[in-house]
C-alpha cells in the first residue's frame, strides 16, 4: 500500500466531513444534516451551501438535536447530527444512548473537534473521553479515521451502514497519507500500514501519522515496528490485533484520547481474552487538556512522533 | 365513534391498565389512568391512516408517549385497537414478554418511538413532524407528555424548535394531573403557568378537560384547524382517574394494586 509520509498535503477531517456530505447528498435525497449552531466549525456549512433545504440548524440545543435526528430517522431520513465531540458525545450522551442507539435508529453522530488538537479553546472543549463513552453503548459503531481519504470513506461507510454510528473527527489539518485510488474502507477491518517483527504499534486518528513517523525513526535503529491503523474502534478488528501481537509479542497503542476506555482499553480487553501481551498505552493520562496551539499540545502530551518514539524506546 | 362508545372504550383501556399493572406487580397506574381518555380518543377517533395490520404505514399519523412510564395506557390502547392480543397485557414487565416496562419500538407493534427517559420523546416527535414538512406529507404527529416531565429542559429546547419552525402538524398534549412522584408539581418545582410557557414558545394553546370527550374533541379539532404554528393542549386531568382510591394520590404514581385493591378497582370499572 502506498503511504505518503511527506506531510505535504494537510486536510482536517472536519473538512473531509463537509465534502463527503455534499458527495453523498448529490446521490441520496434521504440524507439530512443537523447542526447545533456550529455549522461553520463542523463544516456542515459546506453541505448547507449545496443543499440548504436539507440542512437543519437546531440552535444551541444538542440534546434536542439528537432527538430530532431520531424522529427524522423513523420517517426514512438518514440524519447526520453534528457538533463538537464534547457536546455530541458528552452533553447529549443520554439522548444518543436512549433515543438513537437503544432504538437502533439509522442516525449518524459526526463529532468534530475531538481530542486535545482542538487547541486554544482549552479543556472545556477538548473531549478526550468520547471513544470511551460511545464504545460502551450497545449497537453503536465507532469510527475514528486518520486522514482525509479515510475520513471521506468513513462518512460514506457510515451512510451505507444501517444503524447508529459515531464518527470522531478533528479540527487540525493533518497529513493525507493514503492514496485515494487504492484505498478501501471496511467497517471493523484494521489496516496494516507497515509490517514489522519487534513490536506492534496500534494507532487511531491523527496518531496514525505520528506513529508511522515514530516507526521510521525506530527503523533507523534496526527496530522493526508493525503499524496498524484501527479506524474502527467498535467493532474492533480483534483477529488482526491478536495475530500481530502473537507475532511481535509487544504492543503499543497510540491515541489522542484518555488512556481510560479508548483504544488502549479496547485493545487490552481484546488481548486479555485472545492473546495476553504486554501493552504500552500512549495517550492522554487521567487529566484534562489545556489551551495552546494544537501542535504544541500534541508535543507537550507526548503524542508527536518524538514522544511516541521515546516512550517506545523505554518500553522495549 | 360517539361519546358513549368512546367512554366504554376508555373504560376497557382502564381495565387493561389495572389488570396489566396488577399482573406485573409493578408499573405506573396513576399517570396511565389520567391519560386513558386522551389515548382512546387519539387511537379511535383522531389519528388517520393507522392500521394494526400495517403498523409502519408511511402515511400514518404518529404518536409518541413522551411520558414513557405510562406504558400501560399505550399498551392497553394498542391492544384494544387490535395491534396485539389483549391477554398479552398480563405479561407486562415479565422477563419473557415483549411488553417492556417502558415502550420499545423494536418490540411492540404500533409503538412509533421508544421512550422512558423523560424529555426525550417530545424531541423525536418534533423530528417526525419536521420530516413530514420536508416531504410535504400530510401526516400529523401527537406527543403526550407529563406535567412533571416538562421540568426537563429538553422539552423547551424542542418547543423552541417546533415553534420556530411553525410545525403545525405537531400537537403537544400535556397530561396535567398536577402530581409527580415526590408530590404536587407546584410543591416540587412549579412548572406553572404551563399555558403561558407554550404561548411564549410560539404554540397555539388550547385548554381541555382530559376526561370529557366533548372537550377533547373540540381541542383536537381546534389543533387541526390551527395553521402556521404547533398546538399545545393543556389537558386538565385526574391522576388515577377511574379508580377511586387512586384518584389524586401521588402514591399511585408507580405502585401496583394488591389482589384486594385490584378486585375493588375492577368492580368500580365494571360498574361504568
């Protein structure tokens, strides 16, 4: 698989979201998009420009937005409800749980501004708990794409999937690593981006690129890291993870999310059952984010390639 | 259906409620009995294109029991209307029954939305009404909520949206029995004046007697004739209506009658 590590093209996955919505909207009149007064930031404004009659701004009322989306779904619409991760997964948690997921309704919750890479807005707006919150809900599918190509494919896959889906998207422009022509997205299937024998790095979201860069650095020292992109947190590709863990005997997870309940939690739960392995979790410790530029925060939290490299060196 | 027939039907619905809650040894009889006449009117007179043989007919009017704990009244009304056998009411809340403690749209034919967590059902009804408007469809959407339930902030988020969007295919019905689990709504956290609140949210407000079919008919006719804004019917009701010892008693919010109490309730209802 062709992977571009140049970092020459950067696109935020929230932009991918807005663009994918327009693509889907052209073919599917049943697509409707809801927002809670953040259309400019979530990029549903892109869809609004193309299809104003199918864009529903619910005002600053996320709980109500989730209920409206559920009601629309019972009438044959395919609603994408959008807000920041903090408010979609956090504030409206119980509406997502009871009105959308328990009912099994065909609603997609697309949450932008996930993680500390929100940047300057600081802790109140930096949701590092959303994967944990959404993953624990029965019937929910949880997606966490790594770049623009994968994000657009994930939005399409979510649209085609019958049932509730949570999609984690970011504010920060991140390197496009995939080649669109050969990329294939399948819900629940992890992607081996680099084969290795000494350890397995399992990453999600923007940490996929950082992990690949860390693996490059490790390779210079003769350390062979396998890198797996887990774009679907639930259902988790347990088979692929167990196979790689059995091969390398050492696993590292990398995520821009709390170390409690997210990718680290999911991988550990799976390995404990299928292939007990020592696992190093790299993510946000049990703490809140803070203000600062996204780049500076990622560095300070040890989630850039260098931070990942250092932690792996200490681990192996 | 004339008033006499509606009254007899509502009485059957009440018997079903009492029997189901008695059999389950748990459930919510008070708020079920207070909305029995409203649901009877909706399912036997008001709602169009509903069909027990085709519960998901796309052009049907929709109903959301936002006060989902009153599941027994919804189940009893649906059973009376022919959606499923009346004897199934006696399986309410049992481990092998499809009649869950709160309505489940995936399990019960005729239930248009799963509810139970207060405040959420009304938003989903607003979503259904919005879908109808977007599609130029003729169906109408009805949501019954409790007067305690409207303490939930989400109700007012939904009301603001419905008023703002002028959803005149939506009717909010407040079962105004004045009681909630912890006592009088006016003592716990007073939501009054309810009418002025809905007016302020750009609803056409109608007052009705929840146990008088002339009044109920007039209210729904007025709502249907109202264009350019949603309607809210404030239906003054008696919690536990029809069973003497349950009436106006918050203690019967979520409690089942004993065998003796059950016999008394059924004999009172038989006499009607």
